[in-house]
C-alpha cells in the first residue's frame, strides 16, 4: 500500500486511516458531520495526493485528447480546465477526468487514483500520433482547500488575486513560498475553494503554511468520508459507484460532456444511443421517511417490481435526510416520480428530485 507525502502528518493528527485506491488515506479526523460542516461553512483541507497526473505534450497532444475523450477539448484556452470522460469501446466509461491546458501543445490530465494504470494504458494504446506522455502521479501531491472562506484564508500565501480565478480556471503561480504551483478553482464539494498541485518535496511545507494562514478561519483537516458526503449533496458522480465500465455517459446524465461535433472512441454508437434514447437513467432521489439508502440497494416501483439500483447514498449532513443516486428505468426517471428503496425487505418511499440536493 502506498503512502502520500503527508501520511505521517495525518497519523500524527490521529486520523482514522484506511486503504483507498491502493493508498493509506485519512478517512476521518473528528467525524464526518463536523468535517462536512467545516467545508460548507468555513474552510477545510483534503490530502488527495493519490490522484493521478499525466502530462501530454507535442503538436498532436490535442488530437490524442480529442480522440480518447468525450468533451471538446478544442474549446480550451491556456488557464482553463474541462471535465470529461474516457469512453470505452462497449458504451461504458474507462474513467472521468479533468483536462488542463497548460500551454499550447501541453496538457495536464488528472485521473482517479484507482484508475491510474488503467487510464495510462488506455490512452497509450491510442497514441499512434507521437505524443510525448509522462506519468507524474508519483511525483506530485494535491491538496484540496475547500469552503467559502478558502479565498480569504489563503490570499496571504500568493501574490496573485485568488478571487479572480473563475470556476474551472487555474493559474500557475507562487504559493506558500514556492514558484510554479498550480492553483486551480476546481473542486468536488460545491463550496468553492482551490486545488493545489505541487511537488512531493514541497507539500509538507505548503500544508503547514496553509494551516498557519487559515488558523484565524478555523481551518481543519478533512477526511475522504466527508469528501463523499459533500460531493453527493452536489450530485457529482464517483467513478466505481455512479459511473463505470458498463454505464454510458448518456445514461449517467453526462450528455453535457459528450460532444458529437468530433469523432472519439465509440462516438458513433453513443450518438446512436442519444438518437434512440436510453433505457435507464441516473437519477437523484430523497427519502420521504427517515432512512439511509446505501450502494447496491434495490430500487422498486409501487408494485414492488425492481426498476433499478442505488449507486450512492448517505444521510445528508446539510439537510438531515437520506439522499442518493441510482439508475432506474427511463419511465421512472422524471422529476417528482415516486420510487421506493428496498431496505432490509422494507420498501421505503423516495422521490426523484432535481440536482443539486444542497442549495447554497
């Protein structure tokens, strides 16, 4: 099992550590609900250094990205990032990822920790264009500094105006005394903030300076358990739960990152699926009684017939009610549809709702 450059710090802080995607990761510190509220109301810091980073360079770098991803990366300008996915040949998804345009002919791809080797092999297998590829996953660390007070708390650490970095934009600038740090206004919580990409030998100093700068804002370390409840309240997909090798981006509600103005892996079949319509859809639902939906619980209709499966579920800390995502047959997917979650032989009523669950 791998450690991040900060594992010893998490252990020293008394974090509950568990294996996650092959890494020894902090799952919680003081408790999920308290950490969740810290990010919603103030500022918290996640160590997400397990994520993967690939650099693609050369005159055909964009062409390779266009070939293997569903979104239209040609719209990117330097300093912008884009959410996308890697379709497979069978209608499913190899992974979801974020693409950063660093320079002309230079792109950073950030992929899920559990899929680093799989994604590298997949992209490499399509690289007949002479694109130079570097896997920097073991060399870089990543901190997610998230929450409504993140900008104010971190401004003293950089000479650039952090408030001027728009959502899904980034700057390469000085941060916490180091040059050339990627400061990205991407995040997975819905509460604002930044993701900081730096080298492994820089991250401990940066972590310490972040906590010094944020002390007046009640900054706290946050574990991956709260990261999951935060992303679920926003309805953000988690690979391995809500999307995988067998779910199409159209079924998953990711039509907005599936652009048919170009050819990409399996685009003809996905275009046909769009034209003919999907038979199942990923929906958001709220429990109508006090109950907690969990991954792999069956979803049934009023007659008790199985119509789908829960992919993610939790008791929402912000809303104090059970919420979840799951695939259901298309006819049961419209907003306000009544569905039922089968929990230990009881069919508990739920309602299909519009995302996000959490409204600021």
